[in-house]
C-alpha cells in the first residue's frame, strides 16, 4: 500500500539504483573525472603498444600514432581521450585524417563481414571520435 | 580492443540523469529524456527504459506523455509493481479516476492488500485529485 502513497518516491529510488549501476558499468568513478581519464589513458596506452602497423596499407600509416592514442572502442574513454588534444594537435589530426579518410573507409569496407583487426578497429574508432569532435 | 565498454542508449540516459541529480544541471534532464525517447526505437522491449522515460517526463510536467510511457512499461513487464502504481497514479492525476480505481482494486486483489485500507485510500483519490493522490 505504501507504493500507492509514494509512487514517485518508489520509482525514483529504483531509478537512482539504475543510475548507480550505469555509472559503475561505465567505469565512472566517484572520486572524479581525473581518475577516469587516468584509467582511460592507461588502458589506451596498453592497447596502443599492442598494435602493429606493418600490415596496414602504407597510405594509412600516418594514422597509426593517432589511432593508437585515440582509437578507443570504449564509448566512455574515447571522448575523454580526445579532450586531451591541444588545439594544434586537433588541427594536425584533422589535416592528416582529411588526407587519409577516403582510403581509410575503403580499407575498412574491405573487411566486409569479417572481424576487423585491432589496427582496423583503432582506425575506425579514431574516425568515429573525429566525427563526434566535429 | 579488449578493454571495450559499450553503453546502451538507456544507460547513457541514466548517466545523463545522474548528471542532473548530482550537478543540478537542468539541461542534463532534457538530454536524458531525449536520449530515452530516441532509444525507444532501438530498445522497444526494455520496460525499464519506458519507466525511466516516464519518470523524466513526469518531472517536467509532461504528464500525458509520462502516462503513455509508463503504460508501455507496465505492459512490457506485468510484474513491475512500480510501473503499475506509477501508471495508476498518473491516471488519477489526469482525471481518469474510474479506470484508476478499477486498476487499484485489481492490483490490491492480486497483491492481497487489505481492502478496508484500500477503500480509505480510494476515497482519498477523489478528494486529492487536483494535487494527485499518491505523490
């Protein structure tokens, strides 16, 4: 019967539990955004070191360092990583991507229904991050 | 790409709602509602999504839209007592008292609520219509 009398409180209580769950799933830290960024930088550094660009078409290799740094598949981390770019870095990145984007999309299309390699996934997420940035 | 976390649109709306609560950011509430509204096409069977949307809409006085959203939540998951109660609450507030009372009685019977107490609260329903009986 209390539910009838406090319907909104009941739903609100449930909703706040859901918010806590979603924040935890997203790796959001109660200690603040710096912890989140530090974790993302650490994860991406490890991923970036594991990428090898020798099998990537030569025209796309200039994207390598950027994809290693920013091509995070994690929807939460990617914008945080992009936010670390300076204005000069953004300009440089946009210039390089502008030159390589067409070839990059063509390369990604070649995978068809096959799983992307880690390097291709990093490039795809880099392009995705740039679209979000713009 | 092993350390990948993906967010459903529903969860993204939850995080935006959390920003509204934690940072007192009114625009975050609007973003959460927009996210949940857009997510209805990708997560149409997610009862929780529709209930969350209903609560957000109700918070911004979009009561009729909130009623429709919670109706969907209730239909998708008939075991959700919170959705059912929210639905009946909004029904009553929108003046659909007969349907609300009928629903309350049915819910009370299913959940073995004391009917004498229910009658008292049903009377309150009529008296408190303008403010909402359950809020």
